[in-house]
C-alpha cells in the first residue's frame, strides 16, 4: 500500500473551500438511486474478486448500519476484495479506523478491519502506481461542491485510466442535481451551481469514452427518485420557501471498463 501523503497548500485550500460550501446544505450526499440488486449484478459479472484492490473515491465517513453504506459490504465485503477508501478530509479518512460497536455490527467491523485500507489523498492525483488498481467506485463524487466543475471531469477519468489495470473497471453513480423552481419562475440548483456548469449524463458518457472507457448504463430506482423529489419539496416548504417544483435532473449510473488497446 502507498504511504498516505500530506496535502500541499493548494489541496488544503480545496478541502477547506469544499467543507465550507457543504455547511448548511440540504443535499443528502449519501443518497444513491441504484438498487442494491443492480450493484450485485455488476459485481457478479466480474467473477472472483479475491485479492482485488478497489478504490472508493471521496469515500466520506465510514458507512453506518444497514442504510446506504450496506452496499459496500453486500457487494465487496463477501467477495474477498480489499476496499481502499480515498478521502481528502483527514477526519473522514480516520473514521474508517474508529469502529464503535454501537455504530456497526460485528460482521461489518470485521470486514472493515480486515478488508479496508483507507488512504488520505486527492482523487485527481492518486498515490497509486500506473496499472496497479483493479477497480474503482465513484458514488456521488461529481455532486460534491467544487468537484462539480466541468473541467475536473476529464481530469478524473484520465487519472482513473492511469491507475487501473488493463481489465480494470469503474462503477460510477450520481444522484444528479436538485433543481428548485420558485413561484416566480426563478431556478436554483443545489450548492448554487450555475446551470451551465451542470455535468449532464451525455457529457459524462462522452468524456468517459474519450478517456478510453466503454460505458454500460446501470438502471436507477425511479420510485426512489420521485420520493426524494417530494421530500426535498417538503423540506423547502417547511422553511417557508415559495417553491413551485423540485426536480432531480441528470441522475445516472454507469459501469465503465477500460477499452482494449491493440
């Protein structure tokens, strides 16, 4: 495993700005519209994962209990792979080693203790050798503040292509953008992002393909998307915001494999 590098001043600045932008946001960064069975199908298709090294970009805090985080254990923990959470925030990275019995089941703690190797690092400058990683997860990474910038998307795909082995893969999902339309017709997106900065599904696919990946769509849970839209509108109305409509736009999930070169 690589040493966990200290962050340079520019990376520390990005981290500070990201955490500040997330304060007070009503965005649920852990939400995932991919049904668990669809993750299972993807990992079933990969065959034996014993001994494989899989990185998780912007992993956040250790997943708690049987909520969204259980997908890690369902799809990876029982298949022999080692999960490497890559997280730029030191506190979040450390959380993967602070395993309280009140937070996680005995089985989950055992899986994390034996099959998880957290690394503090910048996702755009990964501390792994070229062609050394078997697979990657990117769950809601592009919806984080600052990572939403379009010019960063090709940088991430390029870095993933570098570190992955020739038969490497990426499981990428994005909850999309929360579009709030007010009674007067004005529109606001989560984090105050401008509409021209939204990374569309079409753009993600195009940039992935241009970076050397083949793309397969993963079906989403449309009922869960509708539930989330209704809940976001309820939250806005409770804050006395004059909201006419809340939409979740451009949600996506993709399974990427490196295109074979001749």
